[in-house]
């Protein structure tokens, strides 16, 4: 017996066949993409990346902060007065930022992302609990300004510490740390 509409039964078979071909091509494309995600060369390249040393980052930041603090205190002009402590902190921050940018570029060349920012909250905690003082020391208060801790000493703003938030990301690590540098 023939179908009441000519060609209708034959079209259904062709549509099923074309649909199966489309699904097969899509599965092939997904298989190729999945195989590329697991390329062994990527794993070998990740093995060549070394874990960043927080000790080296700390030493580099310490050197930068101490150099900037020495330059600011050696200048010994009117900007060093206690009321101008924000100027002192800003000058140290600006000097350290250029070294931080250099440090971040050096780590980028080693296939890792390094982000270093001043940590004002950690600096404020340190200023409240660890500010130099005690017997034989006639120092004033410590203030955290943008991650830099300054203390009033003989009417001048003397830098005493800096706090940093460090984040390192690479194919083999993800590290976050807070580093405190004493001047």
C-alpha cells in the first residue's frame, strides 16, 4: 500500500540519516577539542616553572623600603615634620612602587603572576601592637598611612615599617601572604 502523500515516507528516513551525520560530526569535533586540552607539552611546560620564594620577595621589598626611607630621612627638610607625615608616607610609597613594578615584571618573565600592594590594615595592626617604645625611648604615636607606618620622633615623621599584601599565581602554585618590613 502506498502512502497517501507521495514521497513522505522516504523523506523521514533521509532526515534521520542527516541528523545522525550531524551528531557524529559534533562528537568528532568535541573529541578533538578534548584531546587538545590534555596536551602533554602543557604539562611539561608547567613543570619548568619554579615556585616563587616569598623570602626573596620579602628581601627585595625590604631593600626597597629601607632605601626609600633612608632617602626621605636623609633629606631632613621641613616636609619631615610630624604634621607632614602623609607627605613622607607618599614619597616612600612612590619610591617603592617603581621597585614593585620591576619585581612584578621579573616574575612575569618566569611565567608567574605576582601582585604586590600596600596593606593598610596590616600596617595599622602593627602600629597598634608593635610600635617601638618603652624604657629609654621617648617616641610619639605610630600611624599607618597607606600601608606605611610612621612614628613621631623629636617632632619629625620617621618611617618605621611597611606592610604588603602579596599574591603569586603560576601553573604550579597559588600563594597569598602578608609581609611586614621593618625599617
